[in-house]
């Protein structure tokens, strides 16, 4: 025998085969419930982390983290790019023009956002990395070229080399025919596919062409876009810049995309809550099993008290037994959860499961295992198991030896 005695006896009780069939049944299902709950929580959280990561990559890899604009009818300071780049969190600053427009093909008309950019400064842009036809640099090769998304190309029934007409409904010109919207014909020089909403809502052109379309000088720059090493610190960076440039206007990505990320985060938190409740219910099945064990061991508890074991020692015995049962469920559940998460895509492929529908070429779930999350899940399950042992252990410590052993 080894010390402490309470721990030794608790281990012996947890391995004992002398329980009634019903107690063993309840104990088995409390362990199985914790196992399945922990495994499910790890798998679902890993998939949610993967989707969140893909969303960040596909949205925040394209959308400017911060847009800097000059006041109406003015230009940005000449040295502003250098001063913005001096901030340690700023990765890149590029000229940028954004405007609402109508894009018209031979058969269709649709509202879009037109983004003017400099291709030579956008080599690491996510759009440049996901070109399916043509290149982003083609915008610099010939004047008045346009790069559009694959979904938009299908809606407009256009391909590489076809003509598009961009119409600015908010900007007009006086002509002999009266006031008409500013418009210009562009040739499609590239098609991209990112897999997000920009595929059918954004047209990319060169900044010079965008300025000319707005009747500005090509070298005029009234907007810049800033990319940060962490988009989620944009508010703090903007507050810093507002002190340096009080006359400039700053727009953070959260104003256009924040609601989407808030919805994803709320969904993730709700999944955490629901699956944590499953683990909690399974953990508190330990209460039922331990209460029945305490009733079954009344005589032995009385004997232990008569030979000098304290009430705290009795509490430790049944806390040990409950924690051992909970530990089996947590350890096996965590192992199963990690293995299931890593094998999820091969399993789906093996059984031919189609979770995204027929319109998607890839059926691979984005999965990202975050070890800190797994640590939180495991520790939380242990904590729930510990809480579940407190009442039965306390009840065992209140056993009166004289009452129990009176008829022995």
C-alpha cells in the first residue's frame, strides 16, 4: 500500500468489479458521455476555427484593413505613405480608388464596386494569387483593361478579350445631348476566383484609368489603403493616426465586414455553449453513480471512520473515484477528438459525403486544430468532473458509524 491512503482506496474503488450491474451501467455511460462530448467539442471547434481562418484569409486578404481619404476637393500629403509605413503594425500602403459603378456587357447590366489599384504594388494580393485566366499585371500593359471575378464573368457572359462598359451614375458630364453619366469601355484582361463575395461584385482597373474615369489627373491620389499585420488591431492603429493626421478620414474594415465576423464569432460561441452543456450533463452523471456507490459502501465507510479516518479522508476517497472516472472520459475523448478531426476529410471522402452541395468542386472542410482551445476543453471537462464529485463525497463524509454498524 502507498500513501496517501485516501487516494489508494479511491483507486481501488474505481477499479472494483463488485458494484451492482446498474451502478456499473451508470458509471460506464457517464464516462462514455464525457468521451463523446469532449470529442465532439474538439472536432466542431476545430472546423469552426478552420472556417474562421478561411474567412479571414479570403475577406481580409482582399478588403483594405484601413482606407485613408483626403477631405473633399483636396489631396493627400506627399509624404503620407512614408509616415504611415513608419508604424510597426503597417505592412503595406498602396494607392487606392474606390467607386460605385454599373458594368454593362452585350447582354447584362449589374451594379459593382470598381477598385483602382497599381498592379506592381499588389504582387502579394490574394486576387493576384487566384487568377484563373490572365494576370493582374495586365492592367499596366495596355490602357483601360479590367480584371473581374469568375462569377461576374458568368453573369455578364464575357471572357478574356471581351468588352465591358463601366458607367458612373453618380458622376455626369454636359454634352450636346444633355447631362449623361460618365462612362468608358474596358477590355477584360483577367479573371480571378477567390471564393468570396468579391467574385461577383468587384471590378479591378488601374489607378490611372480610375482617375481618368473620374476626370482627375493620373498622378492625383485622394485615397490610400493600409494593410496591417493583424487586422483586428485596426481601431488602435487608426486612433494613433488620427492624432497625427486630424484632417484625414480613416475607414476601418469593420465598418463594411464587421457584422459578418461578429455573426461568425457568435455562432462559434453558441456551438461552444451547446457542446459544453453536453459535457456538463455527462459529467454530472458521475453524481448519480457516486451517490449509489456511497450507499453501497456505507458499511466500509463506517469501518474506516471507526479506525480513525477523518471526514476529509472520506471526501478524498470519493473525489478520487469520481475524478478517475472523469479522467478516463476526458483523456479518451481528447484523443478521439484529435484523431477524428485529422481524419474527418478522408472519412467524408471515403463515404462520399457532400456537405457543400454539387456546385463546389472541393468538398474539403477547412480544419485548424488550436491546442490552446483543446487545453481549455480538457481543463473545463476536468473541472466539471471535479464539481460533480463534491456532493457525493460530502454525503459520504456525513455517514454516522454508530448508525451504520449497529446491525453489522
